[in-house]
């Protein structure tokens, strides 16, 4: 990969993880889920967590409103929706 290619990628993805709302708004525009959908996510460590879809945060973590409160899901598989 050439230096110019790397510079282009950094420019294209440079705002990811910087705390901006760009990730969340872009995700909302293409998500198959709408806020309030009930999702079950399995992560292989905790087992599964079920909650209402709240979107993603600025870091790209899935946000769910669960019976225990709002949770951030960093990784896992959406197994039911």
C-alpha cells in the first residue's frame, strides 16, 4: 500500500473514535433497526443480553436499554430481532 493510499484512508476514517456524533448519525442512516426494536445480542462471554435498541454511541458501541439499565455492547452477534 502506498503512502498516498494510507493518507487517503486516514482522511476518510480519521474522525472514527474521536467522540463526534458522525459515527452514530451515519449508522442511523443505514441501520436495519429502528430505535425501540427489541434485540438479543450474544457475545460468547456474558452469554446474551436483551434490550431495546437505542442506536450506537460515538465510539460505535451498540446501545441497549435493558432491565438493568442502559448497556454498551462492544462486540457480539445480534441473534434475535
